[in-house]
């Protein structure tokens, strides 16, 4: 289960998005729908295609990696970390294995 939420903001547009860190139980249960609801069309379609060819078994794999993929996609779009719960910096850094731009 996601153990915390990050608030990401695009400094150019002012758009803000919440990004969970940790396991994605929603992807395990609902497959490609959570990415689509987040506006992450690319990964929603990718998960759907894998789901079709594996009868849903790939949801088990994507539950472990999707939230990290979502955060990477946000960073590629220019989003930067705006807010993180206090005391979670080390755990988030270790879980994501990356440095988040401020």
C-alpha cells in the first residue's frame, strides 16, 4: 500500500498533482483504470495491453512499479516536489531510488 503522498507542482503551469509512494493496490485490483483516472493515458494503455495478453496477471507486477513510474512521468513533464510529509524524506528516497527535484 502507498505509505505516503507527495504533492507535485508544475512551475510553468501551476498544476498540482498528488503522487502516492509505495505499492499500488488500486492497480492490482482495477488494473489500467487508476492510471486513466490520474490522466496518465500512456501507462493506462500499456497496462491494458499487458492485461489483455496475460488475463490480468501483470497487475501483480504493475502494483509494485506503477507509482514510481507515475512519479517519473510527472518529473519528465516538468513537475517538481512541492510538499512531502515531515520525516518521510529518507524513506521516500530509498523507496524511489531517485532524487526528487525541488
